[in-house]
């Protein structure tokens, strides 16, 4: 298993699948804009912006006289940090993902399901779309501010496969907030043994989310 994909890919796998819900009449293409964490906070916490990825999902419009394909462009901005993992040594095992999904409305009604999903539902999407994690358990909730909007940040624990080894990890995931024409969710993942160190870091990154992202600052493609 690719070490970097083992944890870093979790958020992308979960939220990419949501786009299949967005087949709408006369609205064939929807695109989000990327978001990330402010550079100063990345420097303070030791996280590096490594990738800004567009996640395209296309779905055929169902029957009933409607034809065509709906295309939804989500974005994931990935940040990583090398940490010491027992039995595995120093690895890029701490991850902070910022995901944006376009708002889609019809007659004033918001139809992107991300908007009203609880953190439990969001983490369930991750679990359902990634076979390397098990035993997800809810631990705690807290209020956090992202882009001047108050929302819920939840901590979950899970067993994850990392380079063939089972590692107990924490997930810090937020309920969606508005980001201009998009909806925004953050997901932080790190080994549970590093909670005292990395939970404050992920919280700081979450509070430092910005819609001004420099794609050239990423270290890989």
C-alpha cells in the first residue's frame, strides 16, 4: 500500500462520491474553487502543502425525459507532516485535507447533500469508500470557527492500515461551512499517540483555512 495514499487519500475518496447526487435539469457542469491553510500557520505547525487536486466526477442524468451528463469538480488541498510512528519510524503520517464541493441550488433550494450532513455522516462516507479503516468511534465534539462561520469539529478514532501495519488514528472532521459559491469540509488525520501534539495543530490549521490558495506552493503533482 502506498504510504502517502494510506491516510492522505481518505478525504478524497469519501467526498468525491457525493457528486453523484447532483444531477440537475439544465445544470450540466459545477466547479468548486480550491481552499487551503494560510502559509504562516503551515509554517508554525510544520505541515507542508503537497497537492491541490481537482476531483472530477461525472454522472449520467437519469431517465424521465432528461438526457446528458452532469459534471462536478471538487477540489482537495492536501497538507502533510512527517511524524514518528511506532514500528514504522518517521513517515508522512499526519495529514490535513481541505475539500470544497460546489453549491448546487434549484429554485432557491440547496441540493448539495454536503450542506446538511453531520460529521458522523461525513466520516461514514470516508469509511464506506476506503477499505483500509475499521472500528470508527466518535469521541468528542467542539465548536470551531472557519471563515468566520461557527461549526462543529468532531474527533473520531479508527484503526487504519499504514504501510501494512495497523495504526490507531484520530480523525478531526468538520461540518460543512460556506465558502463563497462552495461548501467546505476539513479532515485531519494523525496517529492517536500524537494527539497531544497534533490535535492543536490540526485545529490551528482548520481555523486558518483560506480561499486564497497558491497551487505552485505544492510539493508534488
